[in-house]
């Protein structure tokens, strides 16, 4: 018997939106601290998706620490696995893992590696990293739930550079063919990837039109507007006979001025102490919190 519960049918209240904003802020601070401690990581795309994950775990999904093994839980797959510091941080906020342990990103022997590993962290649902692969697994999960006539929904977050992978479009075609209305994909559309702008590497525009052509119900949103994210997720959950995709327009490095809108902060970066302190201060952290987060 399912013990999972959902807030999906409740109207978002100002208090709930405030709680989600607080979770997103914590997530950004925790992300910066974990990447600083690891001396390596992908801050740009992790910061751009913090509001999305905060909305999913704070209001939309019925996934909680007590429901990890509950077949009635919703599933979330981080297809852009390199953004895992944000997933670890939001997991820590909601009690899936310890907040201090989640700061051991990429350490030898740590469960919190540079991509999610399901054997170490069962609540991440599946191991991801090779771009496109996580999305394909999410499609398989949604199809399996459909075949079993189970009600949970599957959510997956993809990067926009990930759209250049052929596997993504094969999976998108498959999901539409099987009418997986229990599947919701979200694109972290920050317009940048590892080396430069998407359009300079391999253009993906017009992105929304491409998903429509593949038979998906498409919503375009501001990926940092919490009320808009919540209301659109609610609309997606009411879609029938088609999978849904939210094309979420975001800002790479959101919240840290010197990172915002710069592909240089995509990944494989080492933050100096000064850079980390400046980033945390920009995110509103006080000096005692900055010291606590950064001192190893």
C-alpha cells in the first residue's frame, strides 16, 4: 500500500513559495561550498537549475525519505548528471542525506561523486552522467509504470547542450509513441554548454517547436520564477495522452554575478577561497556561515 502523498493538487501559497525560495537559496550556497571543497565541479549549470529542483522536491513530487522504496512514489532522474551538487543539496535540505556528508563531493570514498550513483544513494533513482542516457531511463520508468497501471509520475531534468545527443530524440519519439502522459521532462535552457554558446557549437533552436513536432505537450517558462514553475508543473500533470516538456529559460550561474551568463563556469573549475567567499556573500550568506561552509 502506498504511503506517498503529494502536494500537486494544492494551490501554491505564499508561504509555500517562500519555503521553496529558501530551499533554492540553501541549495545554491551548498553547491558552491561542495564544489570549492572538491576543488572541481560544474557550478554554472548546477546554479541554473536550483529553482526547478526546489519546486519539484518542495511541492510537486510525492518523493520523501520515507518513500524511497514505496512503489507509489514519484521518480526524478537528473539526466544532466554533472549538476549533481544541486541534487545532493536539495536532498540534504529535505532529509534524504546529511547536509555535512553532502559536502564531500568527489572525495575518495564519498558516496557523493561527480555524477549520481544509485548504489551509493538509492534516492537518486538511477546513475546518470553520459548525456541522454538518464532521459532514456526516465522514459523506461514511465513506460514500466504505465504497463503496471501505477499512478506515479516521472520527472527528468536535461541540459540544453544535451539536446545535441541523438539518444535524446530517440527517447522523445518513443515516449510520444507510447503516450506517456506520466512523464514530464524539463529542459534547463541556459543557452550555454561546456565550451561556448549552444548556437556556436551545434544550434538547437527552435527548441520548443522541435518538441512539438515530436508529439509532446510543450510549455515555455521562466525557470527562475517559482510561481510559474509550480503552476506549469500542475498543468503538465493534467495533460493526457502525451508526455510534457517544460522548456525552462534560465541563467547559467544564477545568483553569482561573476558566473552569470558565462560558459567559462560550466565545469572542470577550481574555485579559489576568494571566489567561493564572494559567491556565498552574493547569495546572502553571513561571515560565520561562509566560514562553516568552506572550512574543511
